[in-house]
């Protein structure tokens, strides 16, 4: 059997997806990045190999997410793509005719508008990270609730409390205030969901025409409270696809299929999981910019560099891989 | 601000004024600026302040700065920065080059103040020299915009541009400029290109400092170039100098009049800075068949925020994708690259489907 591998290294989670030749998901893995992207990619590859039935030959690899370059270098990816494109590709394949994608991940949130199957417009949160997965995570742990239970608890609420959601710091103060006033936890959680949805629609979704069908994906889509809050705010149903949390990786796998059309893959095999990768770095002293250059070393040998503005270091390697 | 120093330096050195060129804006410049500037001022102020502090270390004693009179805060920046510098015990004299209110003579007298006892004729020649250098630099930059997405080997255009600029910078007298420009143009023409490569065309609009200073816009022109995008800026230095400092004395150049006419449908009032030009240029780019427009502004820039709120309407009416990028000292490069990549992908796919339909 042949398959395509998609890897999405995000701030909070690292996801791997293996699709068959027709693009259906054979296996998906969801891991927490925990600030160790290299290890997590390796661990993910190991788990993937263990989970696969016998003979699967990977004939294409795509990486995405904020750690896409890192993952791309380690695995020898055929395509390294930003998460907006991959999310759009995945959603339009899973839900044909989708016109709006709401995506909320760990550190960013975005809205993608598709028309006729092509991305027509998008927006990402710009100067504020309030209302993303990390904040929900943090609030859940402050209230000593498992993030997995957040959604179902919020759904028990009958009267959501109004919470000021423009800024994460003020939202937290307001939540504490409401909690000290004696409101119960489900109502506060439901209120938080509504506040985040308001914030999202006002900041990320401002000026965008949100048409049906609407798809809600990214890690936060697991939260039923958020889905319900979106449906209340938009006034129509919001669709959460079955693999909502690995859509980026799925899109990357689909792009890998396109990229390896009539070409052999650069995939370096599952055994990269056992090789020794290290990330090092140094401050360049060539000019007052003092760029922090990152080096990826494999068994002591530099295989990639980036982070310099001028290209002095990233262009110095003979491997003609384009980083960006 | 970008390559503006080349022409100012030429003008002043021609007039026997010793010029200290601060090092190009860098992280250090920004750190100095951020430390001493008010937090809510926009990034240009912080960078300028840092530039002046770095120049003082090299022995500068007079600041020459552009000013302005309009709703944009920039008009006060020269004074504010001067005051901050005074508080920090820097002894600077301040000369503000402002758009003359009535007559170009106001500008000339200020220049005279810097230049001292020199004949008017020489001063005017000096100004002309500076202006012609600005034109030369703009010409080279335009060539670089064309070459970058088409170069066969990554990085050759950037190197050629640096060498070509050196030719222009080295010229000390007006007589030598045409020859040097020819040499510089030849350097640019020598960049090996693949002429038939399909490229996307994006117009850059927005606030002038962010557009012209590569450090402020995180080298957006180079980044887009390497993604296969030919860019055009709505503002070039020589055009701005001609329009604002010479009050349009030099005729037959591209100026913002057309852009302002195009803006009338959407915005009928001067909003300061380049807000009006941003709106008008977006319309122009749409009419000229560009694939997309990117607006750049420093965080808290009022004129551009006005323009930003109008752009979605232009975008939907004229069918041109527009993206807005806001920069300040907190901007991360990864976020910028992701957005640019996604925007370029969007434009490429759009173009593909259009070509299939056509």
C-alpha cells in the first residue's frame, strides 16, 4: 500500500496524518508539542510506524504549521506550506462547497473565505492572541477543569454570564470577578465561549462575508461550547468535520500528493525518528542586527540554517533547499 | 528612511557640509528608540530616534529632518524627538525640512541655514543633484523589482542592486551622475533572468516610512520577490520629494494627483499622511490589472487606519484581493512570512482558475 504523510507542527499540538492514495485518512496522531518540536515529530513518526499495518510505503510528505521548516528538514518534506493554504485545501476536500472556515488553534485564529473552491480572502489575528486555544487551556487549568470537559460543562449552562472578552488579561479579571460574585462555573464557561466568539468575529472576522456552509476546525473545535456559541452568534449551523483537529496535517498530505505527481519523494524514512537531531543557535556578529541564527544539526552536521536577514548563513549551505 | 540618505548626503556634501550617515536601521536602533520613545508613538518615531542617537555617537551635531503639516502626527515628530534628545543630554541643532506653506523660498532659507555662506546658485545645484540621485536610486530599485522574481539564481538581484547603488553613492559632482547611472543600469541588466517565467504582480501601498525602509517592513520586497512576485510601490522617494518639497516643480513625473482623483469615489477628504494615496493607488492597481495589493502601516497610524477601513469595499467592488499588514517593534517575522505566503498562494490559485476559465 502507498500513502502520503502530512505533518502539522503547531504551537500546542503536533499532528501526523497518513492518507491513502485517494486522500482518505488511514491513521491520525495528535500529540502535544510541549515546546519540543523535534522530539515530537520523531515520536509521532515512531507511533505512526507502529500503528501502520505492515507494508506501507510513504510516497510523499508535506509539512505545515509554525514548525513546518523544522519538520520539513527532519523528514525531507516534498512540500512545506503555510497553515492557511493547508487548512483550506483540507476543508474544501472534506466538506465540498465550503464557503467559510473558522479555525482556532493554540496561538492563532484565522478565518478563511472560499468561493468556488478557491481561497478568496483570509484574515489572521494580528496584534492580539486573546481568544485562542492557549487562553482556554489556561483558564481551564485555573478552574481545575480538564480541557476535555470544558465544552460539556459549558453546554450545561442555562444563562451564560457576560464576560469582557476583548483582552485575555481583562477577560480573566472579569471571570474572577464573576466567580467571586457567586455565578456557577458552567455559566461562566459558557460566557467565556460567547466572549471569545464575539472577539473572534469582531477582530478576525470583521468585514468578511460569512456564508454557509461554515466549517469550524482546529483544536478548539473540540469544545462543544464554542461550537454552540458560534451557532448562536451566526444564526446558522456550524459544521465540525470528523478530523477537525488534524485538518492542517491532512491538507499537507493532500498537497504532498500534488507535489509528488510524477516525482519521487524526498522522504527520509521512518528511521529518522532514531537519529540524533539537535537545534543549536548563535548570534551573528556581522552587523548590528545581531540576527539569531538557528542551526539544525544531525549527528553533529549542520543540515539547515535560518533566521538571518541577509542570507549570509542560510545561503552558505550547499544543499539547495529553499527555506521560507 | 530607505535610501533617502544617499540623496541628502549628496546634496549636503556637494555644499561642503560634513555629513554623518548613521548606520542602517537595525535591531540596536530600534532598541534605543523603544527605550526612550513613548510607547504609543508609531515605529518610525522610534527608529528615527535611534538613528539620531547612533549618529551622535559618530559626532553629528545637527539634525535635518522632514516635517509635515496635516492630521498625521509626523508633523510634530521632529520637535518631539528633539525634546527627547535634549532630555537625554544630546546637544543637537534641529532643522526641519517642511513642505513650504506658501512658497518654495521657505524651504530654501532653511537649507541656506545649514549650508552657510554659499551662493544660491550652488545651493540650488546641490538640491538638484540630490534630487537626481533620488531619481537614479528609484530607477535602480524599480529594475530590482522587475528582476527579483525572474532571476535564475536566488540572490543575484540583491547583490547587483547593492553594487549598482555603490556606483551612485560614489558620485561626488552632478557631472558624473549620468555616466555612473549608465554603469549602474548595466550592472542591473547583467542579472541573468528567465523572462517568460509567470510572475504575480502585487502593488504595495501604505505609510511612506514603512514602505521605504526595508528594516521597518522586514524586507517585504525581497521576500515577495523570492516568492515570485513583482512588486510596485505606490510611493517612490523622488516622486515624494518633488511633490512635497518642490511643490511639483519638476513636471512630467508620476504623481499622486491621479491616485487622489481615483480616491474621490471612496474618500473625499484629506486624512493626513498617505491615507488618500493608499485608497487611490489601490484603485489604480486594480485598474492596471495587478493581482493583489498589500497595505503596510505602523501600528497606531491614524491615516492608514482610515484607509484600511475603506479598502474592503474597493476590494469587493473591483475584485482585487487586499491584505493589510501592521508592523511595529513587536512584529514577528514568522507571522509575516506565513501571511505573505498564504496571500501569494491565494493570488496564484485565483490566477490559475481565471486562466482556465478564460
